């Protein structure tokens, strides 16, 4: 799971809600009745623009809260709105949610947008808290933040992140409930990719728990609205195949392989579906199509080699397996695939040489991935097992465009005993893939 931060409003922008909304007689569509306690609290909040430290901001919010406490029982909606903002500033998010419920119940329809703005800011703060906690391996705190974020504003990203954490922590039943809650939530204009990911996650979890009937229903309900979603079609076909409905699943597979409009990412998903159904020949075809769409994508190359080997066609991919080993010289999977390709092609002497080379490596990379984030940012994540290395090491990464040209590179330092590292790369040119060189140090 790759998590990146969301953008939140600044403290000054938060406070500006109350000066731009006609709080004290300005001629705007949304008008609030004057309230002395709210006015004093709002004036205090204006000082946030001058706050130099987090301690200064906390002191300002405490001052604003003391002012607002004088009239907390008021049914004036601006009191509830300010209460929500102040409680968020103090870190009391459940109390902020209660104030927002109160605001929604008392505000006029034309003023509800200000409650929506506060809900969004609460969601962003909690989302970013969840990302930070996850990055620090504080999974319980991350889960709490993502779940609470949905109390402010239901969002498929926070639901999915929470469900993924629950599954990682062994709570499959909880993950299923969270995915189901996401699909049942009122989320206007949900991102199509996030919706697909949610449906896919729920289907996978249901199958893991031997709840195949529910997985079939989940996929069929989704496909009734999105019949052309090939990713879910393949998942659906896989479940049907598991249940012995081979005629129905075979028809979906055959139709999918005839399509010419799929992106390389979609072909990757299709290939995974075929592979999980142990249909290795069609998996190799799908991964081959993904590789044609992006010949520098690491996953497409690895999966194409693997599926080709499993389908009994190792010879044609021996050279590609060798290139994987050269592009990712410490990857355990690259060496394993090269060894398997050579062995299945009856090139046993060369296979044993590859095995010997792998055993001599100072570290063994168990995971290396580049994932696209927003605004030209890419996140590189690497996990490894240390064998004989020591001290501070350096490794240089090269990043390629769609033509295979190196557009940028990064030398990254890490400790031999750290076990993992990650970093971000910024590129004005879309990146198609990466490779890395020899470790130094």
C-alpha cells in the first residue's frame, strides 16, 4: 500500500471562512446572526496567521475555546461551526464531528457549504495523520485516523486504506465490513479507480474467507453499472471458474483477449486474473500485451517471464530473464526467474551458475517498486535482507521515459541493517520504468 498526503487548507484560510461568510453583517448569500462569544473566538483565530510555532497555534485555539465556552449552549449555528474548527485545532476530532452534526442541524441550506469545508479539512488532517502513522509502522494509530476521517467525510481512499490495514493486522472480517461500508456510503462523484479498487479489495477478501457467493454478488452488482470494466470482469470470471462455472468464465476470458483498447495497466490486471486461475498460457499473453504497452515496466516483465515459464515456454524468455537480472542485480525474484527459465529450458549448467551468483550477493532485495503519485511525483520503495554488507551503502537508480531514455537518476544512501528504504522522485516527463546499479560502500 502506497500512501501519500492530501492537501489541507492553511490556518489562515480556515479562519477566513468566518470573515467571508457574512458573519457580522456582510452582504453575502449566507448570513449568520451576530454572537458575541463567537465574535471573540473568531478574532482570536485570526491570530493563527501570525503563529510561528505549533505551541503558538495551540495557545490561540485554547484562547478561542475559552471565549466560545461562554455561549456553547447557543443554537446559533456559527457557534457550532467555530466549535468544530477549534476542536480540530486542539486535536479533539470526535468532538469536532459532534459540532459539525450540530451545525448541519441548525444552519440554513445556503450556509451548509461552510460545514462541508470544515468536514473536508478534518478529513485531510486525519488522512495525513494516517499516512504519517503508517509510514512510522504505527498501524493502530493509522487505522484509527482513517476510520475517524470517514466520520468527517466518507471517502473511498480512507475506507480502502483502513480495510487494507485491517487485513494486514489479521482482521479479515473487519476489512470486509469496512469495504462494504465504503460501497454503501453516500459518496457523490466517487473516483472510478478508487471504486474499482474497493470492489476488487472486497472481492478478494470475500474469497479469502470462502464467501464465494458474496464475492459473485459483489462483482455482478458492480458490473451491472460498469459492464465494460475489464479488471472486475476478470476477477468475476476467476470466481466463476473457482465455482465450476467454466463455460461462463471461459466466455469472459475469450472476449477479453480479443480486446485491443486496454492500457498496459489493465493488461497487467487481466494477466493476474488469468494467473490466479492457473490459466498460465493466457496469463502470458496478457502480460505480453502489457509489456508491449510499456516494455520498461518491471511488473509486466517479471510476470511475463513467470507466466511463460509456468505455461511451458521457458526458451523464449531466457534472454528477458537475463536482462531482468542485469537491470535489478540484487533482486531475489530476478535471479529466481532466470534460474527457472534456464532450468526449464534444460540449460542446467547455466542455471547452477545463476544460483551461485545469487548466493554470493551481499544483500537480497525482496521488493522493489516504483509507484506514481500526484503531480509528477513517483515513490520508490525497496525492502531487502542483509547478508554480508555493513555500514552505509549507496545505490544509483536510473529512471526511464516511454522511449527507454534515462531522464533522471538518483543516488540513494541507506544503512545495511535497515531492511528497507524509500524516496520520492520528481519528473516533468512521465516515467515508464526504473533500474538500479551496483551497491557501493
